[in-house]
C-alpha cells in the first residue's frame, strides 16, 4: 500500500513540475516574441539568479552578454543601450526601446510589464 501512495505522490509532483515547466516555456517564448532581451554578465550572481528563475525555459530568452572578454560578447550593444545594472531587461520594437527593467525581476513583474501570461 505504501508503494502505491508513494508512486501516486510522485506522479502528482511530476505533473505539477511538467505544468510549471510548460508555463515557463510559454512565458519565455512570449517574452522573446515581444522583443524582450536580457542584458547580463555570465559571471554576475544577479544574472545567474534571473536565469535560474526560468529553469530550462531560459533557452528561449535572448541574452545579451556584456563581458568584453566573452567569446559571445555584445559589449558595443550594451554601451549603446547604456546598460548600468545587470541584469537589465529591454523590450525593443522596430529598433526602439519600449520598456526597461533594471535588476533581477520577479516573474510577476515581467508578466505585468510584458502582458505575457505566467
């Protein structure tokens, strides 16, 4: 009997994790489609915390690396956009900045700013 309860509990937990992951993926894709980009530094603890908040769904977020030593650096873009704090979220539409959020953001804040559901 205990085995069945344990299996049922694990199954419910797996379903909740799958549902949360699906929501995060949909949310991240929506942010990307709406032109949100995260300016970050790979070694920055705040940038790392923001990445972690998305889990594996972060692969759908377009990240702009600010470290001039990194192989994938976009430091010129960071300078052009006057990035002062990391991470910084910028929504660009037709090359124009629409929204700027500086610092590590709660997903609820990104939801309110973007209109994307989470």
